[in-house]
């Protein structure tokens, strides 16, 4: 299951991003095309994929492994793919403007990989405490997603990207992001059915293969792109992340299996047969006649009148 998810994340998605880059610049500017391409090379998100898989009663353990593996690989693959593809298509800020240096790789690793490894190392001591406080961990999990979205849109407001992109082009960009999301959802579900994954693993493959991480994309964009281009570059990612939250939440609720039927007293009484034992009470006439017959049978022939 993990190989198809990784193939969707780092092969199929970038290929779709390259196809979007073929649109003329009058339709989609070079900056937005670079942003779409950067979106397609990002790893899968951890929080959203696990939350949606849990809502749909999928394989949560597999979702944790798949999303975590994608995040670890994304620390190395995403900068390499972003620099290579954006420079190759000419949609970047210019030749040599996105050099991949060891310092940038270390900076990305410090922001993304080190916190992940620290959490895995501390799991041995804090796992029991976290399992006893699921309400708090759920609040932090969902709250972190909201904070990432809020910070991204706030950064867009301060940099004025909403004034730089006219409404028709913004609607076109949202339609492109929606088409990318629908395409990958369809491919993930079709691939999972083709290799005959069970339902729980199919749900995991759909959500882990289609989600993109805004929490990973923002730090990487601040390291890879010039400061004046960060806002316009992450705009497709912000739109895609918002659409994936809405659409995947709907799918997760729709794919929830029906709850088991509750056993009510009416159900119990309808199952148990209501037959009552019948007792035959002899009448007085029958009782008297039976005594009289028994008495006559008990007399000797000489004693009979």
C-alpha cells in the first residue's frame, strides 16, 4: 500500500503539475505556475490524513506510517524536485535563483525532521499520558491545522497577494486545484481497488495519497524562494489545502460505516417467543366421576352391591 501512495505523491502529482505548467502565461502566470508545481512536489500531510482516516474508520496505523514516511522523504525529495522542475520549466524566479545548498537542506531538516524525530524519541515516555488525554491531543491536532491555515492566509494578507491576483485568475487557480484534487482522489481510489486492498487500507491510500502538507510547504517555501515571492508561491497550496479539508472531511463522513444496531427491550421481546405453559384443571364433574370410577375399580367382586 505504501508504494502506490508514494508514487502518487512524488511521481503522479509532479507530472500533473508539469501538465498545468503548459498553460499559456496569459491564462496562468509564471509565478502561479511555479506555485502549482511546488504544491505537487510536497509530501503528504500527517495530521489531516490521520484525522480523515480515523473518521472514515480506516487503517490508522498504516496512515501514520505512510504519512510519516512521506514527510521524512519530503525533506530531501521536495527541495530536489522543486529546484529541478521549476528551473527546467523556466517558471521560477530565474536561472540559478533556486540553488539547492547543504545549508538549505539543513535548515529544512531543522524545521521539519528534527521535531518529528524528537516526538518519536519521546513517545516511549509520553505515549501513556497522551493516550489518557485524548481530548487534549485531539484539540491540539485539529487546532494546529487551523493555526497553519490561519497563519498562511494572514501571511497572504500582509504581503498583498489578494490584490496582485485578479478575481478571474483566482477562480481559475481554485478550479485547477480542485481538478488536481479530484484527479488524485480518483487515481488513488482506482489504484487501491485495482490491487484489491481491503476497505480500511483503501481509505488510508485515498487520504494519504491525495493530501498535501501546508505545514511542510510553508517552511520549505521560506527557505527555497525569495521573500518577495513566498506569498504568491504558496497561494496555490493555500487554496488546495482549504479544498482538501472541505472535500476530504465530506468523504470521511460519508465513508463512515453505519453504527451497529442497538439492542432494545422491544427487540429482545420480539426475538424471545412469548409462549406460556398451559395447565389443564379438571372440572368437578370430571374429578368426581374419576374418583367414582377409581373407587369401583378398587372394590372386590364380592363387595360390590
